[in-house]
C-alpha cells in the first residue's frame, strides 16, 4: 500500500487515469458526485465497459455542482451541457445503488475485462475535483492505493461486499432497481434544462435576499444617532422610497457600491439625496457627478432659493459634470479642477450612471 498526497504529481486522478482503458470495469463508492470531476474524466469514462456506482442515500441538485473550488469551472457556463452529457453516460454505462445513509469515504476499483482487480484507491476522497486532486483539498485526508495485483484483489473484496449486501443493518446498500438511476438521471436533466430569463432573475433575487427575513433591519442599518429621521428629505420620502434608501445604505456598507434602478418618476433623486444627507451627517464628504444638462437639478438643493424645498437640510456636497472627469484644469461651477482632491470623497453619487 502507498499513500497518495493528492497534490502536485501525486494525485488520485494521475493514479487512476492510465487504467481507464477500453473494456475495463469501474467500481466506485463516493460521498458526493461532481459534474466538474465528470468533465475532467469524461473521455476516459466513455471507454469504460461497465460502471458500478454507490452514492449516499440523499442528495440535492447542489451536490452535483461541486464546492467553492469549482467556481471557475461554473463560470465557464457549461453546466447545462455537462449535466446532459452525464445523464447520457449514466443511462448507457452505469448501474447505480444507494447507501442507506451517508458514505464516509471513497473507493475506486478498476478491473480488467476479465474482472480481475487492477488498481484500488480508497480513503478520504470523493468523485469531486478536490477528491481527484484537481483543486486543493483537505491536507489531513488519508488516501491509500494498491501497489500490486494481490493488494488490489484483497482491497476490492470490500467493495464487492458492499455491492452485494442488501438491506442489512448499518451502512449497507439499498435494493438496486431502476428507480435510483432514473432519479439521478432526472435530477441531472433538470440541471440541463433551458431556464427562461425571468426564472434565473428570480433565483438570483432569492439568493441575494433569502436571509433578510422579508424586511431590512432599519435601525441596525440607518443609525438614528445621525439625526437622519429628523431631516426634511427623510420625512418627504414614501415608505417604498425609505426601503430603497435603507437597502442602498446597507449595500454601500457591505459591498462598497449600489445601483438605484427604480423606474422613471419614482423619486430616485430624492432617494439619493437622503443617502447623501445620511453620509453628510456622518461628516463624510460627498461628490455628485451629473450630466451637464442636469447639473441644475442638483445644485438647486445647495442654494438659498425659494424653489429649494430641502433648504433646511443645508446640503453641502460638490457637483461636477460627467465630462469633468477627463479635465485637469479649468473651472466647473466654483470648483477649480486643477486643485481638486479627488481622493478626499467618501461617497460618489453618479446621476444617469448608465
């Protein structure tokens, strides 16, 4: 027996890949099954004559999508295609059984066409990219491999016992029928289905806001000690606008940026002014960038003008045009662009940001 470190050139995939030959047979027990591990071994798996696969009793669709180390693979946007390819492979090659409970470790048994064991690997790994050594895994994993035909024959007996056991107590195997395999194929095909844009959008929103419990914690996000609730602009906001302001402040705190994308006429300017006032009350310095034709929409709220319904809030932000970003001299309003300290702003508000 030899130990596999599962890194560098001493990886599980490097050990088993040479044995994936035409007419050979594969037995595999795995705690999880990743589409991205299948992608790496797809060509080799296609030549295997017969596959016996043992999976845990319960899975969900996310089990097939790997872990954090597979993010770059997911970003390639081939998951749908891979899922359909995997479903086709299982329907043509795989005999599947389910354990009655979780599977604590992985085992791979590769046999010659006459069923003689050729190579066995077992230990703390799964049929995943980290289990195969393609992405970093747990350095404490203990993985062993056979070094001779006699060792492979002895170790393969454990897999044969599990495969043949039916409904015994403990970690035994369930009765094998087509239901287990059909269920996995159906799950993979559901991943491979075309999704309309509205469904994808809804899932994105659910993922972003599922932990918010339906409401933002306004007091936690908007500190009342700033006095924002006593300002004119805050009192003029409708409830839905206040919700937008709270959400925007929350995203600014968490992500460092936010887009307010309400429809025309819903008061995006007033929402932005409330956010500006909140930051001004915290002694933050604010810059507003606006198209030149809309500059007066923002400078109005800084002036002692009868039309300024927010005069009591005494706004003190700077206003520049979008085009001022490409200038290093001259004046924009009362601001000398040759001396402006661009790095001194804590909040930048971009009107018509699209």
